[in-house]
């Protein structure tokens, strides 16, 4: 019999930006495939893609020998034992686009750009037998038993869904059919959906709030934000609290409580909530989660995915590296009374730089798993690294 020390620990990443290289391409690769993101785009679109490539080179790339290389690859996912990948679709040019600075927070074409990105991921995964997209619990079980890496689509930024309230439910239903399991409602700036917590690296919160103020007339969620969460509840897509400020989190949790009562009349139903790439708030970074939010996530059977970004993870604590991970694990364990509400949400290739030193690329998550086994034992490490994330994702999947 294989002992715990010899049994490979599977990993689940609640927030992995695998699609980013498909969207932007590879500046160091002049092949036709690497240049596909530029094909057919307008002059402005090509310029935006090139700007994103420069940003990726500065904030994402970490090669093994100093070369430019994306942190996330299929080879790295497989060698890193990442058996559940929450693949984050995100269109930076739709969030940073000229339309936003002209007063229109949501682009008419954002939803189309989003679905095009999902198509790119589906096509890439279809070419590699080691991985596959799953849409049901049965498919996830088969893939896990076979040792294949299971991908589910997730989305970062509710603004992708569009600004037409009449189309929200229809579009969320289409995303559910495409295999979308989770949506991060807010993101970096106010884009007409939910108010956000400052998360731009190396910029103080007061400056972010000065440059990109939150609307005072909105109590956390706009009518579009409320409609989006209601549609996600109906179609069973996981609500991600990451990037929300306190007002948006409070409004979202109250809305979910009300939906529970309306659905059953007898109290909460099994609808978890998550913060896919966060951690405990040791200092004053409002992006990180205070005790009441972690308690609320635990009450709903949800998970806090620990981000690998050093700027956020190590804020106001002396520990670095894996010891910083342990500091967050220990405090969330103390708050919730167990390990059932802790996961991993790396945010690799999500313009997070630097990451903690031991986790520079997705394959390094296997090292993190092994270290957690040594620190907490196999059962607790398996809960943190895989089982908790699988539980909340399975709750959103059809049978």
C-alpha cells in the first residue's frame, strides 16, 4: 500500500489565467500560432494587444533560465499535478478600453470578445489528451479517476456580460451551457456592476481611490449587478467575492440570503460562495478579507483561495514564501475551526508580480502541496489543495 508521503497530492487552482497566452500571444515566439491574436484585429485592437504583451513581459513572464515565458502552460499544469483548473477568461482591453474613459463603463462587444476567448480555450484543450473541459460532475469524476487535468471556465469581471438588463439572464444561461462555473463580479475599476477594493500593485489605496473613485450613489451593487447575481443563482454559477469592497460584499451576501429564502422558504440552500484569490486581512489592505467575511463564506460552505501574489499575501506580516501561506492557513483555521474553507487561487499570469518566491510558475504548485503535507498532514493538505475547491465547483455542475 502506498503511504501518504508517497501518494501524489492533486492540486486545484481556483484562479488560473491559462487563457491569457491564447488572448495575447507570445512576444518571444514568431510562429503563426503565436501571432494569431493579432490576426483580423483593427489597428486599434492590434495596438492594444501589443501594449498587453509589454505588460505581460513585465508582470507575468518568469522563465526558468531568464527567458521570457508564460507562468502557466499545459505542460506546467500536468507536471504540477493541477487536476482541477479554474481557467479565467478575462479581456483586459475591454476593461481598460477607450470607451470606459469616455463615460461608458461597459463595451457593447465585451460579451462577444468573452465568448471568442472561451472558443480559443476549448480549441486548445481539444488538442491535448492530458487535459479536457468538464461541464458535469460525471465528467469531472471520470477525468479525476483517469488522472487528467479537468478545466472549468470562469470569468473575471461582470462587465463582460454587457449592459442590457434584458439580456443578462439569457447570457448567463449561455455561459452555463459553455461550462462556466464561477464569475468574479467586480474587478479593478468601477464598470457599472459592483464597487471594488483597490488591488493595483505598488499603488497606495488612497491614490487608487483618488484616481478611480467609487460611485457614491451605488450601495455596492448596481441594478445590473443585482440582475447578474440573481441570474447566476438561477443557473447555478458560483459567485466570487474577490475584488469587491465591503459594501459590495455585504450587499451580495444579503442578496444571496434573500434568494435562499425565496427558493426554499426554509433557510439556506446548498449554494456556496467563494473568494477565489484572496487571503486574510492582516493589515489595512481592503482587498483582503476580514474575519466577518471569512465567517460568512464558511457558513455557506465556501472557500477562500489563497493568492500567490506577494504584495497582497505578505502585507503586514514578516513571513515570506511558504511560511506566509501557513500564516493565512492558520488564521483561517482558527476562525472557521477547520481546514474545509481554504483553497489555492494562484492568479498566475494575472499580472501579479512578484509572486512568493517558491511559486513562480504553475508547476511549482506541486511543491506547495508537498510542503503543506509536511506541515499539516496529508488529510488537511488534500482538503486545502484539492477537495475544498472540488466541492464548491461540483456544487455548480450539472449531474
